[in-house]
């Protein structure tokens, strides 16, 4: 049966330009999904910040600096896509909260992928004061009935009371290096350098294990943390900091690492760096919380730990991990073409359900 060509509106956040150079995990996944949908033959329009690039039709809007200053900036991509609804069969939103408030006004289906812990929904209810909570608590479940919620992990879905789908994030695996037969010569940390990502815990574990660690990433709103917790330990021998990396640099960094250390200190729904590491054939040693157990098969593609001491001990056990199994797990669970096909199947099901009444 021939696949119907769908007209899809993708709503991105204004956090950063959406392109193959995006550093934020959410932006990366939006870009990857958009490109895969286009490759599958669909007519896709992406609403995104100025400076974005895509093979889809692009509607470039405000920058993050301007968006953070006004309510209009926060809802600009949503308002623009909703105004163009006649051009689409389905709208797929990646911003969640504000779009859910108005989705009941759309005469077409809207899919909402939640890229954050579900508790973040309720954080909006209390800002700037608690009076909003009474309004939203009385209406939120009804508003959600107009939205098809998708989570990136079973962990998220388990915390959600309503009906929802789970579609794992994916990567274009053909762009990621085939695993090395030999082991890398350092352990790595990649991501935002701050307390919630556990950068200091990663460094402490590496030092405790007697391993060299290389840190790559950005200091978004965390310069003081870097100065106090990380910079004093940098000696360019046992602890090295290389700053932000582009895609090619990231590929080499991950492929050449012995393992990635991810002692993430918050309930990250689907840490992109973990699946990037597996795609590179590089084991992950991560904190056993939130979705990490869905990404890493303990003892097969890495290790799940709960302390700095246990992480250090597991670094010494990396010889037990076959790099090919890391890559194979990424191929089984985190392929971007499979992600896009799963979304298309969902879009089509929603359209068929609406057509049948």
C-alpha cells in the first residue's frame, strides 16, 4: 500500500537555532526528526528560531534572547503554526505547555512530544503566583484530551496519569563512526557543565579510578560552578577541558573515549549524549535513575551505578563490555528512521480516527 504524503507542521522551541549544529538535545532531536520526515517524502514545515537550517520548509522566527524577554516570544512558534493550520494534516509540537492550552481550538490533530519530566507541566501553574494553580488544576486534564502526548521514555510515561505513547529518540546512525576494535585512552564527559549533569562527580570518579578524563561541553548559566568545582582540577594531563565541540569533533571525541561518564543528577527523560555514545560503540556508565536503565543494558552496553565510588569501580570493569554490543543496542532502539516511521504511523492513525468520527 502506497504511503500517503502528509503535510506536517513541526513546532520547535526558541532555545537555539535548530540545525545539525544544535547543542541542546531537544533541538537536535527536532532537527533529526524533521530531516527524516522529509526523507520519507512528507511535506514538512519547521517553525524555529532565526539562524535555523533544514531541508524542510522553514519559517524562521525570533531568537532566544528576544523570546526570553516576552510572553509573545515564548508562544511565537505556536501562534505562527496554529495560524497556518490549513496548510497541514497534523501539527507536531515540541514546546508542550502553551500549545496544550490552545490545542482544543485546532480542527486537526496535534501531537505533543514531552522532552522534559512531566512534573515540569505543573511548574507553570505556580508562576508567577499560586493563583494560577486553581485554574490549571481544574482544566488541565480536559485540555490534554485535545492533545496526543508522546514521551521519549517509559520513565516519563509511568509518571503520567493520562493516555500517552512512547517513541524513543533516534539518531542517523550512518553518520556515526563504526566502533573501534581497540579501547580509547580516556573516559569522557560531554554536556552542559553544571550541578544537574554531575560534571564534578564524573571527574571525581575518573580520578578515583586513576583514569584520565576529558571534558567537553558548554557553561550555559553555570560559569560559577565551573570556576569553583571544575577549573581547579584541570591540569591538562589527568583532567582536560576542551570546551564546546561541533558535530565532527563530537564524533571523534565519543569514538575515541574508553567510556562516557553520565552521573546525571536530575530525572533526564532521554539524555541524547547517552544514545550518541552507544551509536559510537562507546559504553556508558551512568547514574541508575530516570531513563538510564532504558538506554543502557547493565553489564552489556555499560553500567548503571549509584555513587562516585561505584562509578570508579566500574571504570575498571570496562574490559567486560563489547563495543559492538553498544552499537547494536543503538541500532535496535535508537535509529532515527525508525523514530520517524513510528511518528508517521501515529499521525496516520490519528487522521484515520478523526475521519471515522
